[in-house]
C-alpha cells in the first residue's frame, strides 16, 4: 500500500518462495477472480466458481497443511504463514471460495485424523475436488469463540449428534463437515459426509455478498466410531489450534481487504478535484489517511505475529490470535467505513465496489468472535 | 518473539564475531558498569549525578574499544559492520548504557558524517565517543516548532565569526550539553528553506543562557536557550552556508529512524529482546484487589489495553524491518511516532477509566500502583508533541508514504521576510525556575 517501497509485501522479511507465492496468487486472482466475480456470482447457487477454486488448489491454496504423502506440501510450506499470505491476497479481491474452512479441516485431519481419514480426505481437499467446512460456533448470539451448539452422546459403538451449529461457511455445498461437539467430559470431533441422515442446512441472509453462511442442524445424527477425529473427550487442544488458524486466516484476509480499500481511496483522493485542487491535498483528509495507514501497519504487524505464533505452536499463540482479531476486526470496519465517507456519494452506490469490501470487513469483525468476545477470551487466558 | 525471549543471535556468529562477542562480554563484566534497572527513567537531565555517571559509562565504552563500533576509524570509531553493533547491544543488555549520549549517537553523528567537513568530523566525533562532549539539537523556537523552517534566530557575519541571536526551546539536555547543532537564518531575503545554516555552537559561552523548563507534569527534561551575540567561528558550519535545511532534514530523518528502530542507548532498544505479549500485571492486580475482575466492562477495558500494548510492541520492529530492507523509506518511522502518541493517549484514557476517582486523588502514602494523575499528563504531552507533533507525523505519512499532494501555501515561494510570523521571544528571565 505504501508508495515509496514494495508495498505488496505484507511481511518485509518474507522469503523468496513466499514472495513468489504472493505474486503468483495475485496474478492468478487478477486474471481469474477479480472483484467483479462477486457480482457475477450473486445469484449463483454455489456462490463461488468451482473451476477457479480447483485452479487455485493447483497453485497450492489447499496444500499447505497436507503432507506430501497425501498430495500436499506441508513439509516444504510454512503452513499458517503461507496460508495467511494467500488469504491476504484473497481479501484484496473479496474472494468467493472455501479457502478458510477447507484449510482448517485439512489442518485438523492432518493433525489428528486416522490414517484412513487422511487417505480418504486429504488428497481430494488438496486438489480442490472436495469442499469441507467446520461446524464450530453456536447459532444466534453465542460468542463465536467456543463450540457451544452441538452435543454428542454415546450410542452403542457410535455416537448421536444433536444440536445446532451457526455461521458455517459454504455448508450449503460442502461435501464434508468437521463437527466439534461436547461429549461426556470434554470435546470431540467428527468427520461426516454432508449427506449423512439427520443433517439439515439452512442458508442465512448474509451481509457479505461473496460468502455463503448457513446454520447446520444435527437432528439425532447417528455416526459410528470411524468418524471420530482424534481422541474422544480429548479434542480441546486441537479445537483450540483450529480456532487459532481460522483467526489467522480471517485476520490476514481482512488485512488484504483494508490494504486494497485504502489503495483505492488514496488513488481517488489524488484524482478527485474539489475547490480547485485534489481532495487528497486537504489536511482534514490527510490526517485520516495517515491514521488509517498507521492502524493498517499495526494490523499487519499483529497478524504476522499471530501467524508466526500459530505456525510455531508458540505458548502465546492463543493470546496472539485474540489480540490480532480484536485490532484487525475493529480497525478494518472503521477504516473501510471512513474510506466510503472520503469517497462521498459515489462510495455508497451499488455500482462502486467499496461496499463489497465493507461487507467483508464488517462480517469478518463479527464472525469467529467479535473483538468484545476476544477481550473476554484474553481475560480468561490471563487468568483474570 | 514467540520463542525464548532472551535469545541472542549467538548461533549465527562467525569466528570473528564470536571473538568480538566474547571480548565484549568479558570487558562489560569487568568494567564496573552499573546494572540496567527496569523502568528506570531514560532521561534525568535535572540530575547532575545521572549525567556525570553517563559520561563515565561512555568513557568506559571508549576505553574498551566499544564506542563508535560502526564509525570510521579516522574519527575514532572501530570501522566494523552493523552486525558487530548488534552483537554488542545483545551483550550489553544487562548493563546501563550512557543514555545521555543517545542524542550524539542517534541524531548528531549521522548527519555530521553525511554533511560535515573533514576537519569538523575529526575535531568533534572523537570527543563524543570518549565521553567528553554531550551535544544537543537547537532546532525548535518559541515562535514555532512544527514550522521549523520558519525559525527566527538570526546569524550575521562579523569578520571571521558569525553572531547568533534568538531563542531555542524544547532542547533535550541543553543544560548539560557542551555543543549544540543550531539551525539559524542566514538569509531572510530568500524563501524560508533556502536561507538557513546549521552551526556548531559552543554551549559554554557567555552569550548562551540555558534555562531548564518545567513541564505541566513537573518533569524537567527540556531547556530553553537565549542566544545573545553567541559567537561561532566561520569554519564551524555543518554543511554549507544557506544549505542548512538539507542538514536539518537529514537530522530529522535519523531522529525518526532511531525512534522507529529503537533509540540506541535508550530504553526501547534495550528492551527489544524482552518482547512477549503480556498484560501489565500491575493493572491486573489493582483490578483484582478492587474486586472488579469479573466486571464485564472492566474486562473489556483490560482486553483493549492488552491489544494496545501488543500493537506498540509489534509495530516498531515491523516498521524497522521494512526500513532496514529498503521496502520502506526513513519516513516510515513517522508511523511509529504517531502510534505512540495515539496509543499513549488511549492507554491513559483506559487507565483513567479503570482507576476512576483513584486516578485523580489518592492518599499521599497510599499504595496506588498506577497513579494516572501525573503519568497521564506526561504520556499525552510528551508522546504526541515531543520530537514532532502527531499532526506533523500524519503529514509525513500522508505526503511522503502515501504520496498525497501538499497543500498549497505561500511560504515555499515568497522570501522569508515577506511572510507572516509570530513575534520574537521575550528576553531571558532574570531567574531560572527553582529546582524541584
């Protein structure tokens, strides 16, 4: 975003491989999935272009957490950091596609899945042929930072899942659900085909026009023991790491949204003339731009840190991701909203792309835990 | 940052670097340096003992061959690559560094190397490294700080010397400085930027009156100077006559860059290694003792405070890395500078909200771990004004980093003496304010 340097870089110390990944991703998105795609797909039943998603998968978008033995490149990638880098590029075009849920499920299965689950699922996820999503948050006003909606009780050799999961991305077209459920003494996770009897999906009216969200109901869904991912009652640590990864990818995407919106708005302020001079020469706007650039730089710093912490499995990864979510979520909404204000009337028209970005920013602030929910979580983490 | 917080970069040392590291470690442990005390104020210019101690610390660094590690040998330095400086900083962490020499190191020597004559560099850099000379910057004036190029101090030529008249203000350490880099107007008949010259001024002369300033928060870190026919030999010009703005710009760039990467010999850089994202335990303790730990509103305030602290920990290293890699220009330091002001103000507001009435009045002998009364004032005043106001930082970010156009203004084309300006400062006060 900054004009005197290579503003393309989110990480000033990114490796050459990461630079290449970023540039390849950006070129691909410019050619195959510019922001106008959101409009083209408005009435599309899927909501994203499966061909584009598969082509993205060929670039490695879903391979970062999948081991080489299963067709991925986890060994040579820096998982969360590389995925964050792609997510940021996706944010710049308000990408429509199952990047976050597919990667989180791939991560979960690679980490904790049985050999059979890994063989069955990971190659198809890495190849973009299967779409998976994660049923984690509760519905309605539940906090978004804890799995509260679904219970699983033992029944014979299997389990019965009952309850509701909310705000599940791309559930309407997903092939697979990873479900986090409360069991007798802890958390457990299950990997289910979407077609399993008793599962019903209710699409939500979503603010974000490039992203489909649904509530998913589990009505006495019977599953056998082979669908369990990881230890029964012992999945809490994995669930926590999945949440951290989701937060990192969401924050990175939001950073991309803000980066692009600020770029668009700075250009507009240089071109648009009022009172005989470019509106960007007025100090009343300049100081707002300076604040926005500053908070964006902070958003990049805190997101980079969170990505590195999650990648390294650092002890403060939970803290780092909640700190990132609070700042990135809140500042993105404020900055994008003010960029609309700087545009004036043109900024509130349907034809202008700004609202597509604002919708993504506002949605990302609210999903996976609001800043307020993460402040609560931070106090819990600090033992306050 | 996310792994062991005390990690040094020892594992990447070459043999030569390793030898240097061990030599530094050995010397530092035997040189009788005082330990670094956490939370010790960086500057205590109103404390003579503090400044004297810093002079002896700088001298000890010189004696050990660790002053001016990266500076050219001909000016008393060691001529080593930056890497050796990093190694030294790592090894020096347990010890107090000569903070009073931070101005020399961060903002005087770099522009002197860039613009100074050979004679000037040979004459003035070695005494700084030896601990003999403390320098100050004589830039801002009572008539204006942000509009630095609009300054009123005049320099007139009188035979072999220049005579300087006017007043300077907000000078860090002016009362202890031996020399000052003083920007003064040498030609009022040209536009303001074109008629300035940077002089080397002997601070210990009769015409120079230095008065410590007491700030609203009771601190006394700054001085005001009154220049009454201050004499400067004709050769003691840093850069060329009437080219002082270029020198000042270099100086301000280095100042911001130093703030961005962490002030050398300062608290920030010393503390850099201790980054971990912890919430201030003091604040948590107070909240707990007040029985407010489960109050939802208080928990929101604590969460936000933690976020702000993290941003201030994580953003400067990111900006510094950007500047070091060349991806960002030195102007990017304005981001960090602006942020410290904004975050400081918000943090103080959060503390005030947490402290409630206890933040404005408390028993004199009471145990109030975060008395926001004076600290709050200090944070707001110093961070968003000192070293360039937040507004100037915002202009720098908008114009230099984002490329937004300047506002039209008459002061770039008109001769200085045709511009409106504030009144010249009053004469020196008869009595300096009493010490605390």
